[in-house]
C-alpha cells in the first residue's frame, strides 16, 4: 500500500470526507485510475461526492506533488499515488493496463553526454510497452 493518506495529513492538508475518500480510492500499489474511475469508486463510498470535487481534489494532490498524472498514447490521464518512490511504467498496448516497474539502471545515467546537447538533464521518463498476459491470451 502507498502511504498517500499519511503523506497528505503530514502536509497539513485538511482532510474532508470527500478528500479522504478520493485518497482512499487512490491508495495502493499499481493504482493508475482515470478521474472518472476515481469518481465511480469514490461514489460507492460516499454517494454524494460530485465529479467536480473528484477532479478538483486530484488537481490539488497533483499540485502538492503527492500524486502524479500519467498520460499514455492519447488515453485519458491516469493518477498515480506513488509519487515518492522513483519508478517507470509498463503499459499494455492492448488494454492500457499500467504497472509500476523499478529498473536497475538509471535513465539519466544512460544518456551519453554527447546526446545531452548542453542540457542539464534533471529528469527522465521511460515507458515500457508491450502486451499483458490477458491481451496475449496467456492469462
């Protein structure tokens, strides 16, 4: 499980019932839900929560740096609560499933100096693509 709720409380973020439910829905490993999926799950826990509240809450969590937005090939943005542990993503080209992966190399270190063109590189995003077992029929 991620520690999203504890991290938000530690930042002094006022934990309303709506914010708590959104954080509960996002809490965990390999969670990469769209805003609409977050709303569906949150509404099961708190039926009166509005879609606008979910979108606003996700935006606040992203602004705080406690949740990351993940975009893959024109699909809807997804929200990743594992903003504190460096990782990359493995994305199924068929169904869009996303898994967190932790390669042993360093994307920053793997870029040769000659390919940096004078840039001071501060971050790298690597996305691995393939087909999940369900899409290959190996499930």
